[in-house]
């Protein structure tokens, strides 16, 4: 079965820098610095990235950060909990916009 997202595309990510190498280098420098140990460990940052990957629904990121989390010592229970945190935040963010809908509907008051 053919899928829109091809697993073979992830290793080709670097090709996006072919026609804008300076920007690609700057992105890589920033990206690399973000994921270094700091106030948060590399493991904690990988868990955050895994959760965000689910919130933005990027299958490439989900694959990459699933592997990264495992390599940095996270277990499936921790990873699943991180995904649930992202789902709760995304769900809450959708619901809170209901206030905007209610205000608009009340202002129109048919």
C-alpha cells in the first residue's frame, strides 16, 4: 500500500538545504544547540519533542523522536505519558476556542 509519507524521505531531510545552504546551516546550528544538555537534559528534550511531534502530527518527527527517546533512556511508559500530555493540551486548546464561538454567537443572537 502506498502512503503519502514515505519512510525513505526522512533521511533525505538534508536535501532541503540544497538551494539555501546558508539558511540550512543556521537552522542546523540552532537545532543542534536546542537539543544539547542545558537546564533540561537531552532525554527530557527528546520527550518534549516526541510530545510536540504528536501535537503537530508529523510522522517523520514521531519516528525520529521515538527512536531518540529510546536511545536517551526513556521507556514506553514515559513516552506514552508525554503523548497524553500533548493530547490533553491540544484538546484543551481546541475547547478553549469555544469561548470565542460563544461570544460571537451571543453577539449575533439570532
